[in-house]
């Protein structure tokens, strides 16, 4: 299984698994495959590294989105694992926190005889991250826009202001953990004395109990509501871009901080203009005579109508570049260009006079052309001779 590129299969979770499900599956496999528990087994160590890469990818919403869209090739070598800092180190994926984070992952936030790092996690829990999709017009993606988005997410309860307690009452200290929000125990391991800690199941790590729950939110401190917010879309975004809105996700339990909102962008097609990176591409059609003698045509760009100069002798397929009329650069100043391809239209259904003029031109230029069509009556006469 270590060789598979299906990260969900590696962790044994479904493709719509939540972040908590992915973390639980990873910790179970990490304990099972840890090199200290499988000495001198290179196959297990290789699988451990693969599981670590899968977890580092799927726990991050942006990396997970890239993986879901493009597969493992989109994340290999991006710093999640495999190349870059810590490449080849089976412990490099523990959030970049070094050996202390290794204890946190394997022993529930424990240290060696010291204070548990889980103390930093006590108190109200942060709300879940959320996702939404916004569909933009082509010009909105190019120039940016303020776009309204309606979401339905858990929000801080207005009745109890997020405390979870009925108005007029207050939470009390948790009787199981003594208000610390965690349960700790000491045990011996191959690394010495280990102090392990886990969130208190009674108070969910908040350190407080609700004896009289709020009737509006039933003690959660939040309730699901619909709200409309304005998304500031910067100019230059493209199909598949994702905006992160910190603190605009689900509200936290019992007054905890809100999660983040990830807005995925879709872009509608333009009827005449396409995009290539920071450049815009368009086509203009001109007549044969206009291309030969030169002309100026009215041309519609995203910035408005402009006069496009087509020089005399222009060949079909020639590109005319309008500098600074393209897409704004997201990470720098300036804009790309608008590249207009000239297509020459050959005239059809010529009148007799027009055909004679063109034949005269061909004769003057010494260009061989087909003889004129003799017509139906001439063909009938020839057939009876």
C-alpha cells in the first residue's frame, strides 16, 4: 500500500472524511508503523513516510484541494514531504515543531515529566473551517469585484453571547478535570516517564460545565444561521483560485474563536476573449482588401472600445499586441497584454464586376487563377455539340 498515490486509501478514510477523522486515522497508523516499534524493517519505515505525506496533504485544506484536483503529483515536492526541508526524515511532518511535536502526536500532548503542551489547547475550541463557491463574470476575475456571498454556518448565540449557559446563570468549573480542561496520567515507556494528557470528555476541553443550558443553543454557545457577507475578490484571480477569509467560518463552541472560510472561485467564459496567464487573447476579422491596403477597425476590449490599427500587407494570423490591456498581476504591479490575432476573410459570392476587378488584379500581379465558370447555359450547349 505504501506505493499507492491514493492518500485516502493510505489512511483508510473516505474522500469526504472530516479533519478529525483524518487525524484519528493517522495517529492510529503512526503508532502502528512508528520506526521504534518496527526496528530493522525498511518496508514499514517506507510506509510510515507515505502515511506521513498523506496526512500532511489532507489535513491542510488548500493542499487537499490541490490533491483532489490534480492527484499526488500536485503535492509531491511542494514542502509537504519528499523534498525540501526535512526530506527523508519520518518525523519532519509533525507541524515543523521538532521532537516536542512528536510527543504531542503520539502521546496526546505529553512531555517527559514536564508540563503538557495540551494546556495550550484548553478553553473554548475553535470553530470548524468552512467552504463556499463564488461564480464570477470574466471581467470580475480580471479586474476584481466585491461579491456578495450567503452562507449558513454556526454563529455565536445571541441569547447567551456564546457562553452556552442560560441567561442569568454562569458555567461552573468542571468536576472531572478540576477546570484544567484535560486529564493527565503518568506512565513508563521506553523513553522514560511519560505524562500524557487528553481533553476532558465531560467539558470537551473547556474546563467548564453547563448546569443550566441556554434554550437558544442547548449549551453549545452557537446556532446555525444564515448570513450574507461581502467577498473582496482581487483583480487577476483565475478559475480554481481559493480565497481564505480568516475568522469567517463556523463560530467556536461556547465562545471559541471562529474558523476560517475558504471561498473557491469559478469564472464564466467570455464570448470573444480568452485568457493565457496574464495575457488576454482575442480575434479580429478583416476583409482581404483591408488587410492588403491597411485599415483601422473599432475593437471591443474589457477596458472599452479602441481603434485597432491593421497595417497594410497584414497576413492572416498576424498578432497585434495591445500592451497593458491584459490581466493585472496578483503579486506585482502592472498588467499583461491583449493579443489580437488578425484573421483575413476571403470574399464569397462576388458580383461579375467584382470578379473582373480581382481577375484584372491577378493579371497585373502575374498570379495564375482558375478560368471563370462558363455558366450552366454554356455547359448545356457544349453537351449537344
